[in-house]
């Protein structure tokens, strides 16, 4: 299989249904953000091998990457297409919320804004969080401007909860090795 097909040379790309769309469309922009998030998770996964604060095995991060790929596939499939299939399930949200609650219970209550940083793992989890938020904003924009596409609400819920998960995970990584949150201090 060749990686180059030359079918995108005119600024269009194919959807799962075979339909062609501009690469600048809101749908493709959203898919690009999810793809970037998935790539950032790939880097996060490499830290799992070398970071004592990670505490997650690579399979957990890889499963999230697989789910992001499936979520992208769902968004890439026009509404009503026979290729459409659901990716995110309620159990996926439940799993994220369970982790968030468990980790939060074991850390100090957050009383002010914090700065990303600490360990490499934590700093990169924060970077993943910001990419996730951007993907979420793109999906909101796509949904608002394409109501006929009927994206399932749980798809948006998942990205929102995943960014929360990444925020708490970043804090948890620092907590695991005894690094305190870096508190933001206003210049005022």
C-alpha cells in the first residue's frame, strides 16, 4: 500500500463514507486536533516506561489512544452513513471519573490555580490536556455549525472528561514523587 495517493493534492480528503470534503472543513480540523492529541499520548506512553510517578501501565494509555482513534472515526463518518458506529461508551466516562475521584481523594485540595510542570510526566500530561481542550473546542464548533451531523453528546462529554482526567493525572504524577503543585502567583 502506498502512503501517497495523490487524491488529496487538490485540498480535499475522503471521509469514511467515500464523500470528499475540504481539508479546511470543521470536521477535518477537529480530526486533526484529535490526531495531535493521540500523538501527544504516544509521547506520554513512552514516559510510562521510565517514570516512577507514572503508575499507569502502557496498556491503559494505549487503550485511550485506541479510543481516540475510534472517536475520530466516528466524527469522520457523516451522519446516516451505513459505516457509522458508536465509539465512546458510558463505561469509558465512568472509568475516567473513577480515576479522577480516586486520585483527588489522595491529594491536597486545590485552592488556587497551578502552573504546569514538576516531573516530565506531569508537564507532558498538562500539554496533552491543553491539546484535548483544543480538540473539544473544535468539536463544539463543528457541532454548532453542522447540526445535521448529529454528533452524539457522549463524544463531547468524553473529550471534556478526558481533559479533566489529564489535569488530575498531571497533579497525581507530581504527588506520587512528593513534588508539590506549582502555585500561580499573580503579579498584582
